């Protein structure tokens, strides 16, 4: 099956710079490294945060659900891409 998405973020077959956002599932260790969680707080076992990153890798935001991260990207006119 092939999905095709219509978007204004493509020019001449290439994505427009600055319009892609990456959604990455992140555990406690990575959340601490990124400064998202205070040092004395840990996520429960198996829980992940979904971090929305700009193309340059900077953190735009985070949430506890993939759908929320995806929705935030779309609301801000970004094209969300999953990173595993």
C-alpha cells in the first residue's frame, strides 16, 4: 500500500526547508539529557515521551502521546515525520 499526502511543503519534488518536524519517542534517560525532566524525576517503567524536534534538532515541545505531538506539528503548519 502506498500513501500519498498532498502538501504545500513540496517544491519541485523536494520538501521546503523549515517545514518538517520530527517526532521521536524518548525514555527517561534521553528526557533528562534534553533537559525535559528535572534530575529527581523519572518516567514510570515503559512510559515514553514524544518529543517534537525542529529540522535542526532543537526541541519544539513534548507530550505523553504520539497523536498529541502529531497534532501539534500539524497545527503549526509543520510536516510531522516519525523517528524511531
